[in-house]
C-alpha cells in the first residue's frame, strides 16, 4: 500500500485545532478519530487546547494471519489495537489523545509491507531512534514498524494517500508449497496468464466497484467509485501475482 510521505526531521508543533504553533488562533476544533467503520469528530478537552501537538508518521509491516484486520477492536485482536497498546505504554498517553490512524483497513488475515499510519503527541522527540527501538521491542514478532518520521501538521495517513497497492498471490501448481500457505491462494487448475492480462486491462479506469464487494458490509460506503491506475499480472514460476494500484479499495473487494 502506498501513501503520501511525511517530512523528515523533527516535527513542527501544531495546536489541537490543527494550526501551526505560531498561529494566533487557539480556538479548538474537532479532531478526526476512526471508530469502527466510522470517522468520528472528537473535540479535545479544554486542558489540551492550547498545548502544542506533534504528528508522527509510521510505516508498518505485519503478518496478518492471526489478526482480525487492521481496524481497532480488542477481541479478536487487530493490528491497530496491538500497535496502539505499544504506543500507549511508551508515550503514557490515553488512546483518545494519540489519534492513531492507518491509511487502510485491511481485512482479516491480510498482510502488509507498507501500511502508513500516524499518531499525535503533546511533546517532541529529540531522537526517534529510541522510540523506534522501543516500539519494535514491545510488538510481537509478526508486526514491525519499519520507519518512524516527523510529519507536517497537514499530513493524514488516510486522506493524504495518493494511491494504494495490493498484491493478490496465486500458487498455480498441483502441490502447494507449505511455506507459502498463509500468503497465497492455491489453484490446482492451470491458469492462462495471457488471458488474465487481457482481462486486467478492463479494470484500468474509473469504475463503480459495488458488484465486486461484500454488499452487506458496504451498504453505507459513500462513494464506491474508485480509479484503478494499473493492474499487472506477474508470473514467478508457479506463483502468479496480481498487483493492483488504485485510488482506494472497498471492504473485501475481489478481482478474482
């Protein structure tokens, strides 16, 4: 998955209203917080209105086999829940103060190499190496923060994303490779990769993808129209990888 990047170096302070600390406007405005399948607007408490805040960008990789997707829930556990717990332990902040947001809500069992996320603190860090090491020290081995960097006040992991890339992997052989069983779909029937490439071209444009999703969970999606920028079919021995880049993806969107 791809997303717009955050600035390198130490973060610029912003007030709870989202303005730079040099701004004379200290009126508190609601802050966006993702809750379940909704983006709620939460007004900060009066005690933190005039405190500067700093925004931090994370690049997270994870094996999603044992997790119920990204979006926060305590049971069964999700990636966001696990990373948030580590952030709370390190920063000593409450969950509502972190405003931890991810670029995409990956489904149950889905993996990521570059999930972008951000969080906010009321204090700056002189060095990010310590918090980076601490995060990975607390996280289980299947989840790793690959990068942590300062972000501009305007950056948002979800809304600043320019595109997202998903890989769908098919193991096309009679006998399945047991070491790839958690990461690929097994098809014993010989697939025609040339025909798949021709079919993939039909997706490269703006489409209403309502017919390709779980209708019961996407009935409240405000805009099912997404743009697919590229759809590559790549053969690597018995492995066929479908690499799709688009403006966004719907819940349980399936191309095959």
